[in-house]
C-alpha cells in the first residue's frame, strides 16, 4: 500500500513538514542580510559596545532636522543606509527614510519599547516593558515573532551568529534564534539585568543587580567567571584593547581582564555610573550621574582630564577619531569635546531631558529627547568646506 498525492498536495505536505503548522509556532523565515557594513545596528554600534566610529565631524555643527513623535524617546536609534529605526514611549517603532524624511512603516504594540532596537539580517529586534521581545521585518514592519520573558526588557539585543542575546528584569539571559524566536539557551543570573551584553571570541560579558559582572560562553550559556561588585552594574561593558571597561552604582570604574575577570585597574567617580564607556586613541571615556566626564589612560587608568557638564548624565558617550560626544540629562544639552584636553568645541541645548545615547551615521549626529524630539546635526557649511 502507498499514498498517492497530486502535485499540489505533495507541495503542501512538504511545506507542512518543513514549517510545522501555525498551531506550533508558524514557519521560520530564511534570514537575508540587509545590513550594510557602515550601519549603526545596535545601542552602542557593535557587539563590543564600542560607541565609536571611523567617520568624523568637525565643529561647529548645525541643526539639520527635528523629527517629532508623540511621547518620550528613551531608545537609541539604529541606522542602516538611508533608513533609521526609532522607538518611543507610545509603544511605536517606526522606520524613516532620511533622504526625504518620510515614514516607511510604523508598528505599535501594547506597552512601551524600553530597549533600543537592534537590526540584524532583515529584522529589527527590540524589548518591551510588556515582558516581550519582538522581531519585526526591516522592510515593512511585519511582526515575525514574539517571545515572552518573565518581566520587562530594557536591555538591547546583541547578535552572535544567528542568535539574538539579551537579558530581562526576570534575571535571565536569553539566546533566541533569529529565524523564529525560539530559545537556543537561557541562563538565570537570579538578579535583574539592565546591562546590554558585549561579545567577543565566543564570550559574552554582562552586568546584573546581584551585583556582579558575568562572563558566559555564547554557544551554550555556560558561566565562565563572575566578578562581584560593590553595587548594581547597569552599564553595558565596553571591550577595547583586549580589556573590559565598566562602571557600577558605587561610582567605581574598572578595567578587567576578559579571560579571567581580574581587575587591572580601578578609578573612583564622583557619582554612580549608569552610562556605558567609549574608547579612542588609547584613552577610555565615561560619565557619571554627578555629570562629570572622565578621560583616563586605557592601559594604566591614569587620569587625563575631567569635564563637569552641570547636570546628571545617563546617556552614553560616543567617539569619532578626534572628539567625544556626550549629553547632559537635565535641561538637555549635547557637547562635542576635544579628546586630548576635554575642551568644549561645540554644544547645543535641546528641548527635553536626554536619556537616549547619540549615534553617528552617514555624516550626521542623531539624538532623541524625552520631549519626543529626534535631533539631527550636520557639519556647518563653513566647517565642511
């Protein structure tokens, strides 16, 4: 006895075998890479959390555009080609074409997008305060999959091969398959996670509220080492020059050996540290909640300069080859500082407090405020000539 199928029946049967029925989670879509090499695909621009770019702007800058939304912007944008991806506290995620400032698509969900979007292959991954992690199509905003965690998600995804890896307030680190959102592995740290992971050489580094900085193997989530800290590690660790750099709420800022978790040097800041650090030209730069910008020798920790901004800092600094860009939360203002001296080369007052971090993309500087305004700056004509 044998089964006989018409051609159309056979095709349907094979499709069901490959995809599974919709009752069991639907089809996995093939990943197509749409992300350009010079994109800013994630919160800190790459899996090292470097917050750095090889392109450069020269002062003074001038305002090129202000895009307005209906509620707070606390998420840092992602950018690819002429498109940017922007989340706000209405629960909306939208794609904008920056050549003509026309919306390409807009998707709204229940809750607030508390994380920053990450673009990978052909999808946008983002976390929400409704306990969900979402994947949307970069091309049209279609919902591709949703994964429920045990609490709100304010961290941002990092991509390792075909996995999106991020933590949740439920204390767990999840490695989800980009194709369908299924769990590849998870690890319970047993304390809230607000830190976005850094990844290098098959290891991920992430802070939590235990408090500690943890190192796990990216392939299976196996813990490799743990460095206890005085207070909660909110910051996302930076990897540069084969070292880890991070701060905690005690104000301690550390350089750590990524292989062993050994502290190589430590410096004390005036206030607790919420923001992530950046690195350029042998120097590491960070800010604290007292509103002070710090520069130190990345190898020794020797202090180089400090700059008081006059208000708290939550936004993370970014670097081009010559400058540091840093934002003050209170009475929002963004500064361009000289890396060598800390001298202010340019600054601009924004409407609203600044929680989101600045982004470089295609010769422009982007930053959002809690007044729902995305500011875009470019070189002034005199400096560009």
